[in-house]
C-alpha cells in the first residue's frame, strides 16, 4: 500500500511538471510491478469499527513479455490465502 502511495505521489509531481503522457506512463509502469496488500487498512478499519470495512486483498502484478507493451499478469487473493483465488481475480491487464 505504501508503494502505491509513493507511486501516486510521483505521478502527481510529474503531472504538475506538465510532462508528456509517454513519460507519465513509463513512470507509472516502472512502479506498477510487485506485490501489494491492504492488511494494514483492514486492521485499522476493524479497530475503528468502520461501517463498510474493506476485505483483505493481496495483489500480485507481474510484467508479461509480449509484443504489446505494458502487459501485466494480475493475481489477487483474499485473506492472505492463495487458495482463495478465483478466476475473476486472475487476468492480464493492458495499459
């Protein structure tokens, strides 16, 4: 989650500098690959008794080497358990 925040902050600073869209996309793609987890958000929402707490989701974004650029394999699973992966959470994402 922290990596995602850093990525968004970088994108905002690049946008403020009015860079070219190709540069923005390249910057975003450089930070897009990795493992992301919202566990801390889930714990904080449970402690604060949030009305609509998020589910615990772990996401894996892996670059796929295909002729088309910016293709990622995305796998998401629930509650930190890879056995709780469903087909709707596994896909290729194109940018």
